[in-house]
C-alpha cells in the first residue's frame, strides 16, 4: 500500500528573518511539525523545528567554507528557506518526514573573530520567537542550537577526513562562556564496537546538551544521545548500532 504524504498548505520559500518576525508564518511551520508524531504539543514542535532547521543551516554554512579557519557567516536576511514533506525509507518501512532546503545569498563575513556571536546573531530572532510562541524556555532552545552546531561541525570534519578538526572548531565556538550557546552538558565521545566478523570499529559521536522532546509524544522515547540518558545506556545503544549497521567499515 503506497504511503500518502501529508498535504500541507502552500509553503512558499522565505527568509529566516521573515520566519522569525511573522507570527503567522511561524505558526504555519509549527503546525506542519506538529503533524510529524502523534501527541506533539507546541513545545515539541518548536524543539523539532529549531533542531532540524538549525542543523541544515549549519551544514550549509560549513559546506561553503574552504577551510575551518575561514567560515563565511551569513545574516538571517541572507538565509533562504523552504519546507517540504518527503519519505524516509529504512528497509521496508517508510515514514513521512519534513526536509529543509537552505540557500545562502548576499555578502558573508569570513573574518568574524567571535564565531559564537555570529551564530547567536543568526539564530537569536528565531529562538526568541519560538520561546514567545510556546513558552519553551530560551535556554532550552539555545541548547538545541548548540547541539546542532556541534553535530554539524563533527559531520563537516568527518566529510573532510578530519573529525578532530571539526570537533576542535565546535569547541572553539561553543566554549565561549559569554555566548548563549555555552553549556556544560554537550560533549564528544568515542565508541568502539566489534563486528560479527571480528573487526573492531570506532566512531565519534556527539552527546546532546539539549532535548528535542520526542519522549513527550505518544509512544516516544529519549533519543540515543539525549541529555536525559545516562552515558552507559547511550553508549550501549550506539555500540550495538555501530556493530550491526550494514555500512560499517
């Protein structure tokens, strides 16, 4: 039986600053996110929206950098966004998911000495708007941004074959105690697992400092790297995944 994707109202491309400023547009995006899982409240919708969008924006920003020392930092008005439904397939299971298309235009600053401030300036209006709309605390929302930044840096380093450089970039950005991005809970950790054929595999992961609130939905649970999980259960889940995933090297 074919999977029928949700049919949303027409979602026109927009700019990040428009999404943060226009309550009607933000409400429309939040309602679409609220259709992802049964039992989602506004706080969960806001958390998932910010997590997904911030992750895609950071991936786009880091993807344009020639090196981690010269990252071009756009303004909110330079970030073009588009939201769409698509299908995620895992084996025989298919699930409707939301995707974000991010396009960066306009001049960019590659010389900003405070990269944490550039990221805070980019996300600040949206964080404020979501906190106002949902009463989910701004500190909780900033933790979600921090998680997105740390994951994007790790993945950018892995794509370049230098995970250590990506993690160093994240620490340089996120260890600024004057920034709203700073918290003591996020971190990186390495997991080693043994494949059925006897090979040993290792990979770096990001431990979250925030929470996407999936556990508050109907049938939901804490994610493998959730800040609410203890390290032992977190690493056990990831060790099992690393040992059994088909693409493990």
